[in-house]
C-alpha cells in the first residue's frame, strides 16, 4: 500500500500588509543622509513653514497687525544668522538631496497604479513646485525691491502689490497647496520611516491626522492670500512709503547695471 504524500502548502500564504520600511543602519552610507533629510523636513524646515503660515494669517487682522508681526520677527537678535542657520542651509540640503532622490527614482504609476506609488510621485513633484515657489518668495520678499527688514512698516504693502498680478496669485496658491501637501505627507513618512507608527491600522489612523494637517494648512494659506487680494488700496498702510522705497530700489539697481 503506497503511502500518501501530502502536497506542500500553496505559496499563497498570508497577506503581508504593505508599509514604509524603516530606515536601517545596514543600508550603508545613505543611512545618515536619509536620516538627516527626513529630520530636516520636520525641523527646522517644517517648523519654519508652520511659523510662516501662522504669521501670514495675521493679514486677516489687517495691515497694521501684519506689519507689527513682521516688525517683531525682523527685530529678533541675530536675525540674519538665524535665517542662514535654520532656513537657508537646511532648505538647500533638503531640496538638494530631495532632487537627488527624485533623479535616481523611477515613477512606475502607469504599470503599478497603487496608492503608494501615486503618493511617492506626488510627494516628489509637489516638493519641486514648493521649492521653486519658496525660492521665488524668499527672493522677492527678502532680497529684492523695498527692504522689509529695515522697513517692516511696508511689509503688508509689498505683499499686497505682489498679489495684484493674477498670475502671481495663481502661482502662490499652487505653491502653497503643494507645500501643504508635501509637509503633511512628509510628517506621515517621517513617522513611518522612524518607526513612530507601526501596523496597518496605526498608519491609516495617522494618515487621517496628516490629511487634517494638510487641509488646515492649505486653508490657512488660502484665507491669508484672500485677505491680501481683497484689501482695497486705500486700506493698505504706508502705501506711499512703499512706492517710494520700491522706486528708489529700482533706480539703484538700474544705476548699478548702467555704470
């Protein structure tokens, strides 16, 4: 009598929940850089983003309140050192390493249209849009035209004048929306990759928290932009002073290039 041989269990096995692999030291030299990249997106860049969104929301209280908040921020001791240390250097590193990751990665959403692939792709492209928006915003507000560091009283007028161009308004809205998404999903990635959330249910719950954060930031930004756009010129404080400073700055730049 032949002995019956049991067939091996089918390879269908139990379903393994998908997730974000934690960063591990065994990944080689990229481990440290990925850790720093992940951390820099939360602090100091994320902290600066939150502060900036909140500060711009002062526009909803009128031009005087906005200018007073700018006066406080620009009056901090060692403000240039603080900007370089906690904004420009971290932003340059985070963006530079992010571009490198994006360049080495391959989008496969067409072949595998899973939510994880779409979120990965959106995270990269919103980061690119947010980077160019932040670069433009920092240059125009901080380094060109009338200087709000030495003339904080014209800060509201400068932003108001910038947003009189509908194309600039559209660019601001797109940039702020991308920055909101990039930061909110970045929080989720940070928590997942650093092992702060584990399990499929934990990831889903925290994802909802991040959705709320992203929507709240985008809404706050939209309300701030709306406050600037809908302010009549007659209610913009120190408008004449701004126009004089702006004209003086443009005249000085033309003199440099023509001399």
